C-alpha cells in the first residue's frame, strides 16, 4: 500500500465529513418523517369502559374487525334462532301426535262400551228376569255401570280435547311471536301491513289458499315469500308502459284570430259567425 493511499484512509477515518460516494442519513429528512408521524390524525375509540386516542389508520383496522365480528355474530345468532324455532316446532308436533294417539285410545274405549251397550239394548229384561232373576239383576247392574263409565270417559275426552285445542292455540301464538322477532331482524320495515301484502300476494299471485296461508308460522317461508314479492314488484315496475311524451304547445301569434266557442257568443256575433260559414 502506498503512502498516499494510507494517508487518504487515515484522513477519511479521522474526518467528520462523509466520504465521497457514501450516502449518509439526512438528519433533516429524519426530522420531517418524525414530524409527519407525530402529526398523524388520531381518532377516539371505545375500548371496554375507556376511551382511547389511536392513530386513524389503526382505528380503521379495529373498526373493520369489529364490523366483521358483529356480522359473524349476527349470522350465528340467526342460525341458532332458526334452529331453536325448528326444534320447538318439532317438539310441539310430537306432543300433538302423542295427544292425538291418547285420544284415539280413549275414543276406542268409548266405542267398545257403545258396542256392549247396544247389545244390552236388545235384551228383553222382563223375559230374562222371569227366566233367571239373579242373572238378569247381574247383567242389569253391569249395564248401568257401563253407562256411568261411558259418561266419565266422554267427559275426560272432551276435557282432553279442549286442553289440546288451548295448547295448540298458545303454541301457535308463541310461534307467531318468535317468527315476528326473526322477521323484524331480517326484513327491513317488517310490519303488520307488510305481512298483509305478503298474504294477499301469496293467494292472488302464487295460488295459495287462505287456509294454507293461515297455517304458515315458519319465518323461513315468510322470508321466501318476501323475496318473491320484491322480485315481482320490481318486474312490474320495469314492465310498466312509459308515459307518452307531452305534445308541444302551439304558440298563437299575435295576429292570429282567437277562436271562440259559438255557444258562448252573443246573438249578433253568432249571426255574423253563421254568415261567414
């Protein structure tokens, strides 16, 4: 290594100035970056029970994540509510089937008693009493007991049917209440007026009977009807004939004669009008 080269290296090492060709960080540029960072706009966010100021860029990320989480929670809750509604309806249907089967047994028992009573109604009690008084008395007592047993069975059956009808009414009211909660959440502007429009649309346009629509309590079916109703309404608007363009107004020039209704002319003017014809 030459002496000149050695001296150059030593001078560069001992100098405070940057060597030629080597980029050094600019203190001024760093100051501007730090100032921009310090001056970044902040936004207030609710975090728990506190309010915190965070950079706006970070706040946007947090709000986006919150919206995604809220949407996921809403959809999850909707699925859970639909599942609970379906399970409730299935349980109620099973109870109704069980009650119906119980009623069938009670009806069968009453019919069996009726068959026996009909046989006793054909007995000649006087002849039986003369032939065998003890046997006649025994059968007559059984006949009376069957009559009393039938009366009790009929009363129980009527009470059971009334209870079943009441339970069904209460169950339907609960189904309608639960359905309205779901429909208010999923259909914007849901109201009794909207329900009436869907009812009429299903009968007039889709061919449902009033009896069939009266049995609808599943909100999923109502939501499908609403989608069909909205689609049909949009189609009608698109197919509606456009209004005819307005005819241009005829401008009457100042020198043009103004025509007058002959019925409104006085006698002398009407006579002149007739002579001009």
